[in-house]
């Protein structure tokens, strides 16, 4: 067989095979090329919301456990202080005109838990928000500007939340 015939038929087959492989690779990975990876998106893997950027203190798993009618609630959270100084966290929950304001002093290199089984509850008596809704919460500590987040309102339907209902 002459070399011109052999070289002439192998080259188009090779190019066609490479084109099919390239099309297959682009077709099977196309979605991941234009979509963001879900594992790179930060989120709170709990009932509540994590609050960062409010200053030197960080708030973990903040939520409110409310009565069935949403008239009262118990604010639950953990406040983390990774610094060498004590700081105060200022919290405002609710809409303008009907906010609940309080402060919490957190010693250096410690964690303060709020509203849990062994802590005094932070009662919100005029909550007026049913379970399943969110209320705005403003958190600020140290020299930070503060952060506004949506704080979820939950009910006591889950066994571990039932003792936290006011």
C-alpha cells in the first residue's frame, strides 16, 4: 500500500476522533464550567444564622424559638471572642419602633452561650412574629460598623428545641 493512501486516511480519522472527544468533554463538563461550585458558597449549617463582620466578636447559630402564636420568643446564640480583650456585643432585634435591644459582655478568648438549656433565656415578650418567619437583627461589637441579618424564628416542634420555648 502506498504511503500517500495510508497517510491520507489516517489523518482525517485522527482529527475526527479528536473532535468527537473534545465535543464529548465539553458536553459533559459544560455545566460545571459556567456554574459556581456549591461547596464554595458559605452558609450556616444549622437552624440559625452566623454573623461575621460585626466587629471582633462573631455570632454563631443565632435564632429565636417562639411560642406557637409567635407572641413571645427566646433568643439563642453563641458569641465567640477570639481576641485577647473583652468586648461587648450590641444586639437589636425587630423592626423600627418595636425593637428589643440588649448587650452582652464577652471575656477575652471565650464563648458565651445565650438562651440555651443551662442559660437564662433572653426573652422577647412582644415578638409578634410567627415561627417560620424571619426578623431583622443588627449586631455590632468593638469598632465594627455592625451587620444587619435576617434572624429565623423557629417553633418547639423539634425535641431539642422544645425546652427552649418560653
